[in-house]
């Protein structure tokens, strides 16, 4: 328990990951599925960025004098997650576009109704 | 540095740049020829890269000249160069075959976009194969999952959109799991380059045993979803059935394989086989692979739709590959890599032939294919080569991969699994052979059928004939390629 409280960033991100994962799996509504997917991605971003944070250090932007390597947090995870965010946004946009198409063709975005209508 | 060392990056750039030039070209014929020539150029460069590797050994290309822990590396050894040749060769043949079939399946205004997506897809798959940086691989994985959903949805039917959305959601779930695995590894090693992660892991493997099991589990499930490992294969039958046949061929032959190659690289280069064998992950892969071999074959027997049957057969064949890797010994991985090549050749031929048959007979049902061998003898000849190879008849490439699987099983002392291999082969025969028998034999079946009445001209069938030739050629002389694969796994 104490380990969970000390590492509260990691704990929070794993809980969020679980929420996102279950939302993605059990909901029938496609929009809710996409929201779940986003929560899952965001939790990984939180996890990664928490790994790069060193308490008491500044963001890796030089303002005024350069404080040396010891003065700043690890910038690599932050940079990686910028890429991750871009990827997540494009996947979300594509999924939403497909959802619009699904609504056009089937008249609903509930997965169970779609499977009944389009069943083969 | 030899000039060949630049070729891997050049291949990626050629494919990406040519892909994005397609939408601005108005003439469809130009688009097709442009796409094919970009792919053939990549094939030629891949062959030169392979020559260079066999002369000078594994080499590393530093992208942007930044040294390793900071910059991104492309690492090309035997495995990567063989796979690069295979990917570009099969992609070129599929694109060639799609020249004659794509108009029937995709609206004219989307054809340019279709070839854009093909180029993008092959470039991202080759990126996964080449890259030595695990986060870079993740980015390529995401590009490939968007492009792969794209080539499913391009047909713009009701079912396609459903199948593509299912595929997109499940594959982004898979890439989420892979990213989480990367996060765990980064937090214990502080590196993203596979070689550097391995060096760190050797030092800290006892300290973080559970973390390593979790991250390898995340990689296995994540890449398993994307390569249709048995319990998480549910997106595959829909996507492969409804996509245009050239897309199905590309999805089944190439897209699934790139993730398996990444998994092999993760097992050998990132963790090292000793660390992986100290965890129970490969045993689970063995069981799911064996279950997939049986389940996929049984489901294929139950199907009435030709393409859906071939799609379930893919589930079974992916099961074979995971089964080989799950054995955990060296020969198992050799057999798995050989089966990647054999399945890619066979399944691309089968899907392209299925597309031709469906177009000529206007029917997807297996039951209505009676007497088809008389009406389309050349087409069905290629189908027979593919089907016999899937069943595992000698002289065809599928026999050699089953032979290697059997050797690997004996080597690993898990003799009982031979039964799974034999049972799956028998089940394969149960669903492939009736199509051939109904196509050629039976009084009722061939009554009123006119010889060659529905055959397509030979130049249309040339890509399929080349694939059939490759199936037979590698079936007869597979020793050279097995030796190369042995060398490639040893060199990882």
C-alpha cells in the first residue's frame, strides 16, 4: 500500500489504463469505445512523463543562464510523448471519420445493433 | 562506408515520397505504373542490400549521423535483408495483379488513394523490419495500422466500414499495449535502442524480474492482436473477407508478418533468448499457437464463403508461426521464419486467385464452384499449387515448412505436439481438397461446362503464375534459404 502511495503517478496511470481498457472492451457505443481508447493512450502518456520527471528540477527550456545537466528534468520521455500524442490524435480522427461513415450506412453507432443489421 | 549501406533508408524514402505523389497524378494508368516501378526499384535496392550484407556482414545505419543511444539506428542483417526482399517482391507482384482487378472493386476516384495507401503500408512495414529503435518501431506500427485499415475501407461498402473500424479499434488497443511495454522497459533501462536495452537488461534482470515479465507479456499480447494470434484474431476474418482481393493478399501475406518479425527481434535482440526462456511467456505462446492451428482449420471447414475460408486458414497458419516460436528452441524460430516466407507466397497467390474466381463467376460461395477447373484451368492450376502447399504435400513449399516444424518439435522434446501438427494438416486437407475435386471431377460437376470459357488472358494471370512457380521452386530446393535463415537467426 505504501509503495502505491509513493509511486502515485504510476498507480494513477495504471488505474486509468484499466478504465480505458474496460471502456474500450465492454461498451457498445462506438464513441464511448473511442473515448476509452483515448483514456488508455493518455494514461500511457502520464506514465511515461512521470518517468522523466525529477522532483525539484525545471522544464528543459533554457531561460537566462544555463544551469547544467543537473538543473533540468529528463526531456526524452516528453519528446517521445509529443510523437505519441500526434499518433493518438490521428488514429482518433480516423476512427471518428469511420464512425460517421458507419452512422451513414447503418443509422446507428451501437455495435450490437450494427452486428444484428449487418449480420451475415 | 559502402554506398549500399544507404539503401535501406533510400527504400523507405522512395516508397514514402512516391506514395504521396500518387494523389496528384490524374491518369490512373500512370499511377499504377509509377507505383509498380517504385516497388520494383525497392526490390532491386533490397537485393543489393542483401548482397552487401552477405559480403560485409550486419551493418548499422545512423539516421542523421547521430550516434547510437541518442539517434535512431537502422540495423540490417540477414533476417532484415531477406525479409526486405520478400516484402518488396510480393508487394510488387500484388500491385501488378491489382492492375487488372482494382477497377472492379474500388471506385475510380479512389484508385490513386489506394496506391498511396499501398506505398505507405509497405514503407511502414519495412520500417518495422529495419529499425533498431523500439519507439521508432512503435511509430511505424501506428502508421501501418492506419494504412492497413485504409486499404480495407477503400471499397466503401457497408461491411468494409464495419470491418475496418473493428480492425482499427483492436489494432490501436494492440499498439497501446506495445507502448505500455516500452514504458516499462524504458523505466528500468533508460534506453530505447534495442542493443543498449539488452546490455542494461543483462545487468538488471534479477532486480526487475516481474517488470520484465509484464513488459514481455504486453509486447506479446500487443503484437499478438496485430498479427492475429489465436484468441485475439477476431478482427481478421471480417477484414480479409470484405477487403478488395489485392488488399486481402497484402494484409495476409505481409502485414501480419511484419509484427511477427518485430516479435522475433524483441525476443532475440532486445531481451536475448536466455532471459526469455527464463520466463513462462513462450510456453503460453506455444499453447495459443497450437490452439490457433486447430481452431482456425475447424472454422475454415465451416465457412461457405471462399475468401472467408482462406481468411480462417490464415488464422491457422499464423498459429503455426507462433507455435514454432513457442517451442523456444533455435530450430523452432528457423521453422517459424521459413513458414513466414512460405505462407506469404502461398496465401498471396490464394487470395489473388480467389479474387479472380469471384470476379469471373460472380459468386462467393464455395458450393457454386462446381466444374470451375474446366472453365478456368490455369487459374485453378495456381489454386492447386497453393492448396497443396497449405496441406503440406511434398514438392510444394508448405511441406518444407511442416518438415522443419516437425524437426523443431523433435529437437525440443515436446513430442506430443506432433499430433497437433498432423491433425492440423489433415484438417487443412478437409477444406482445400473438396474445392479441387469439385472443380475437376464428377459427372454432374463438369456437365455443360465449356473448356476455358471463363479464363482470363495469360498476361493477367502472370503474377499468380510467378507466385506458383516460386511455391514449387522453393518446395524443391529449400536448402539454400534454410541455411540463410539459420545464419540470420544466429546473427540477431
